[in-house]
C-alpha cells in the first residue's frame, strides 16, 4: 500500500516557508538588507550607516564575523581606505590637467589631434598617416582623458565625482581602478571598431558610462531604490543618441563593460571571490583586445 504524501505513518511533514531572511539579532523580523562586512541579515533597528550600505552592530564594535579578517574589507573584498575618494580625486585631476594642457598649447588644438582616437587617416598638417592602425596604440588610452569643450569636461567630471566616490568605497581602490580603465578602454575599442577610420573621437565618456552601469549593479546588490539611477541612465542614453557630435560607441562600450565587471565584482561568492573578479576583468580585457586586433587587421589588410 502506498504511503500518504505526508510520509511514513501518514504524518504530514511541515511545509517549508520561503521568504526574506530574518535579522540575526531579532529572529522573526524579516529583512532584505545584509551587513556589508559579515553579510548577515539585519533589520532597520540594527542598521549602522557605513560609507557604502549598512553594517551590523557587532562589526561596528569589532566583534562580528566581519571583524575576524586581518583588515576591514569592502563589499567587494577590497581594503577599506582612510580616504575612499583618493583615486577618484587623482583621476579627476588627470582629466583636468590634460584639459588645461590642451587649452595652454592652443595652436588649433594640435594636442587634441595628437592624442584623440582615430583609426587611420592622413594628417594634412603633418603630411603622413596617423592612427591606431598605424601603430599609435596609445590613442586608445589617451582619448580616455581628453576633452575639448568646457561643457564636456564639466559633465564628465561631475559624473566622476558623484559616481566614483561611492564605487571606490564599495569596491576598493584596485578594483575601482580596474573598472574605470577597462570601461574606458572598451569604449575606445568599440569606437575604433564601428566609427569611420578617419573620424577623430574623444572617448572620455566611456569610463563614466562604465561607472554609471556599475552604480546600477551596486544599488541592485544593496537593495536600494533603483529608480534614480535608472532615470539617470535613461537620460544619458537619450542625450547619447539624440545630440549631434557625440561618440555613442564609447558610451555603449563603456556601459556594457562597466556593468559586466561590476556584476562579477559584487556578486562573486566569497569563497571564489578573487577568481571570479579577476576572471571577469580578464574576459573583458581579452574581448577588448580581440576587437582592437581584428579592426587593425581589417584596416591594414589593403595597405
């Protein structure tokens, strides 16, 4: 005779209820927030504001699971720094310094022509061919820090300051720098691939769009209200595809790369965190290099 669904002897098994976890200090209080250091669920009463997200009272006092490590760690496993905006300030300073150099040199923006992103073209002033495909690989990087108009650098630096600080605090300096540089490089690579080879481009916005995509991923990870960042993203994409003279390729390339890198960084399981994070960055870098190599081969095949 078959046993009833409840199991042997006809006894019903208790149903397993699924729902939000309960606060570890107040069992029964459901919550969707976890401590950014020890990752245990905490209710509003136990939340202590941190530079990014919230910590539990035990970790704040140095007695929780998050305090057992040799040094405090960020959400992504980076070391918590005394100045969580240091790299943001340095990157901002580099961008401003390059912009000031462009204004100081003048000479019909000769410095811009020497540093911007261009596939391959003949420079009428120099009388010879220039461009990435001609071996000037540095243009893929220098274009990431290049601005020509005041409004351009103004918008980008505001975005770097607003988005960079929280991301640097959440990821740590090394991971944040990898995010910024790889996003910018991916934006340059997509521009190099899609844009006309003789079309010069300033790709500084690619890295900023990478930060924007990473911010959306981080806010989703922390269960924050997504509407503000989604609205900002939609507005920026609207400008990208409606304003004349904007290199949309750099924006899209940076956004895709930044989003992918951030997913790998903030969702990596703790036991395989380094492998997943470094692996994600490596995959983005490899994809970027492949695009650059294939485009170079295409542009030089007929030479």
